[in-house]
C-alpha cells in the first residue's frame, strides 16, 4: 500500500443550494463514500448491507459527526478476534 489521493467534495441541492451530501474518495479500488447531510432516515434493517454502509452526518460546531449503518457483515471485526 502506498499513498493515494484523498478528495472531499459536496453535492448541492440545485434549488436551495444547501449541501445534500459530502463525498469522500481516496482509494482507486473503493467506491466513493457518501455522507448524507439532508436528514434522511437510515434504510430498514432488511435493506442491502454494503462495504461502504449507509452514513448520515451532522455538524457539531466545526466537527462533522457521522453515523454509519448497513455495513456488510465481517467487514469490520473486533481486533481481539483477529489472530
């Protein structure tokens, strides 16, 4: 592994001009991660789980706080279980 480009950009609502989502791209072998900022609910527990999951975010002062669900099982493991 070596250094890769890291890019963050916003997707704007064309009518209101508000930020709908932040997009984060870094690796050439991974899809762009979307952080939804428009208050949308997380999908149902039966919705597909992906490698990127589903992420929403809110600004708390100058800190972006995110919450991710729907990660594919086994993608993130407890370090104690990895040998």
